[in-house]
C-alpha cells in the first residue's frame, strides 16, 4: 500500500460521507449490529462513515483506520470539527490492511468501503487482496460481519471470501459496484490461511439484489 496523491486525498474527503450515507441507507435493516458491537473501519478516507456509525449506532468500540497518516489526521480534524470532542470509545489510527495491529476475533464488524483495491500496487491487480481479506477474517469474531463495497475484481473478491468461510448475508451487485455484507462462520480463523484463486471452496448459492 502507498500514500495517496493530494488530488486523490481531496476526492476521497469530499465523497466519503455522501457514499457512506448512501450505503447505510441501502443496508438499513440488513446490518446485524447494536450498541454493544465493536466496529473497525479500514480506509476511513474523510471520516464520514466513522461519524455516521457513531451518531446512528453508538457502538461500544469504533476504530477508524487508514494507511495514509495524512488521512488519519484529516479524519481526526473532521471529527473534532463535527463533535468538538472525539468520544473515548472512538479511536482513529494508522493501520495496514495487510498486517492489522489487532488481536484475533477483536471485532464484530469490519467496514471496507471502496478500499480493498487500495492494497494493490495497481487497482486491478489481485495479488494482495486475498491476504487483506484473510486479515479481516482473522480480526472478526465468529459470526462477525464484513461490510464492503468494491468496483475492482469483484468475482475474485467473492470467491476469496467463500474460500475463507464467509457466507453472504446481503449482496447488491450493480453495473459497476458490489455492496455486500458477508458473515464469518463459527470457530477460530487462524488455521484458514490465505486462499488461492484456484481454491475449490465456494460460497453457497445466494440471490443477488440488483
């Protein structure tokens, strides 16, 4: 992963809350979360999703992360401007999605909105995403959920999630973007490893919302 160009940072900050609000509106009623949930967001961008999750859900723990330290500071400034004070249960920090600095089974939900392609050297590569998805699987508790949106290599993402034992709770596949909720099975995740693209394990059939 690499730090973003200044123009890309500006675009992310402008779009983050609009995209987050739109996604949460679509997912309303499908998210199995409560005020007791522990939530991690990867690629917090401008901080819009962190703000909306805190204001709507008030989770027991909410961690917003970004690989780019400039973006981390931007999220902190945004939240301070919005709230005057960041609540103790909300944390903003730098994190590499390929090596998450968290314990196994630490979170009930991971949000990865339009960020999975950012772990690659080029957005349409598919070399690092399996490792990032395995890390997400590791930090999720049994029956935890991954909430994601993605435009790049979408079938491969779904196939990797199936190989990691995830099953879809909700999948809306549009012309350009997937918006989905996938749930982990019960049991430990450490032994699964990083799946290969040719792994024969696939998710069960699931109707795709369009």
